[in-house]
C-alpha cells in the first residue's frame, strides 16, 4: 500500500469514528430528553388528578384556575 492510500484510509477511519461518537452523543441526548418528557408527563398526570379530584381541594383548584384565566386579557 502506498502512503497516500494509507492516509486516505486513516481519514476514512477517523471520519467513521467521529460519526460513531456523534451518534452516541445524540443517542444519550435523546435518552435524556425522553426521561425528561416522561417526568413531565407524570407531573401533568398528578396535577390533573389533583385538579379534577372530587374533593374540596379539587374544587378550589378549579375555581382558582378559572379566576386566573378570567384575569388574562
């Protein structure tokens, strides 16, 4: 193999490693975002359960939410 061929092979290999690293970083970011989304879904579900609970606290929460909505222009 000649030196230019070896250099080209090294560049291709380095490029493949860079792409693999980038893919792993993106995968980790996506995994973190999915975990955050699940956490937020759970928070929304708990707040929804509280808001629509058939208890005095649930009724008060709905009234407060209605008041805040009516104050907006």
